[in-house]
C-alpha cells in the first residue's frame, strides 16, 4: 500500500479554479495530477536529451504493417 500524507497548501483561488476547470476533477485529484506532471518533467528532460541518439531496427512503415 502506498504511503499517503495529508498536506495543507495555500494557493490562489483563481489558480485552483483554473486548474480544476482544466483537469475536470476535484481539488485532491487536481493537485495529484499537477504533482505527477511536475514529477514527470525530469523523465521528459531525460528523453529529450536522447533525441537523435537512439536507433530503432524498424521503420515507421514496418510498425504500420500490423495495424
């Protein structure tokens, strides 16, 4: 089971309203989604550094054949 922490966060009402509108979720889910996106930026940065350095053995045409 994942360990859960309860936190108190002070943010502007406008920012929260905009974030909830964008996510379509309640406050807790909106905050969780935002934190996941922030945490994922490290992975995205690493992937961007690999751009052009990874060679694939299949072409895009090969991948489309089994659709």
